[in-house]
C-alpha cells in the first residue's frame, strides 16, 4: 500500500472513531462528557399540593395525584465511569425541580406499581456560596426556592416508555395515555415505603431556556428515540425534613459529540467517498 493510501486509511479510521473519543465540555461551570454521560444525585419528593409545592408528609395514594420534588446532582460521570464533575466544582452546584407526573394507575397486587404520565425535570446551575452548595432540603419551601434559583441549565419532559393505559386498569387521564414513569414499592406500602424504585424516559424540552439543551437533544437515549433514561430509588424511612420521601436518581444520556469530532468524521467520509469514486473510474 502506498504512503498516500496508508495516510488516507488512517485518516478514515481516526475520523470514524472520533465521536467515541469524547472530552469534557463545560457549560456554565458544569462539566460533562461529549458522549455517554451519567448524572447521579439525591431527590426529595412527595405529593404536590394546590400551591405547586410538595405537601408535608403527603405521599401518592390515589390516581390523579401529582408527584414532584427537588434534588441536587452529586456527580457527573463519563462513559468510563470516572467522575468528571462533583457538586461544588468550579464554584457551582447543579440542582433540579421536577413535577407534573400524574399517577394514572395504582396496582396493589404483589409489589405495588404506580404508573405515571407527563412529567418535567428542570436543572439549574447556581453559584455555590463561598464554594459551598447552598441547597438544603430541610424546609420544603426553602428547598424549592434554592433548587431553582440559578441559571436554567437543562430542561426535560417525560417521554413514553412504550406503555399506555388500558381500560381495565382505569386511567386518571384517559385510556391510551402514555406512561412516562413506572414506580414500584418493593417493600412496605403506600404510606410506609421501605424500598421503592422507578424507571422512565426523558426528552429534552427544546422550548426551554436551558443552556445545555442542545448538547443532550440526541434522540438516542432509549429504544423509542428518547433522549435519556431515568432510574430512581426511594423510601420514607430515611426522609429528610418535611419531605415525605427521599432517595437517589440517575440519568443516562448520550450527549452530542463535539463539533470538531463531527467535522473530522465528515472529512473522513469525504475522503472515503473520493477514494471509492477514483476506483470506479479506473475500473470503468
């Protein structure tokens, strides 16, 4: 093989491989990887009342009720599992508020299952006071205020899990409603949750003002083209302050590759196309 062809082949391999070689991206002091990203944090949740806040001690007990809460991101990891940003890094904290998850059905047989529709999750980047995060979950009103007092960073809405409400289950919002979050009480009951878990999907809300929205709007985070998958664990026995339940969450995304990597891929594919064309001309 000639030196020219060798260099061309090497360029194509490098270009095709480029999007998998990710590096950290910094938006408003929050670092994440341009590729697979894992966001891990702590949530405080419960039933949302008429005023839009979680009600003290109130849990989801019937269809039609709304789940909501607040939280804080503890760490962001890259595709190799290494932490690339932790709470307080760069003098920033990343908090969130969520709500709009409507309990459609509650199944009390075996592990109690609750199917939710709708939902939204908004992240905020905030300056940590003296490089120390100021979010505290003791008081619901104060926690909510400190969770959304920063710059909008990322906006999500609930995305379909592929499951819809059927008439036999009874649906608070009507038959055929898309289920975006499925929660299970694995031990305990609706009023005393010893162990619970939840799984769902999210789509970036591009109508939102989040500065990182475009970086996560990939349509590649789930089997139906969702942008991200959501997992959580929760219980009432270690609840903090006035929140009736607390736990942990993780969001797995595929962030958009950096523009430089995309350009390199395009260059490689262009070179590959030119080589193919020359070969066709020689064989003609």
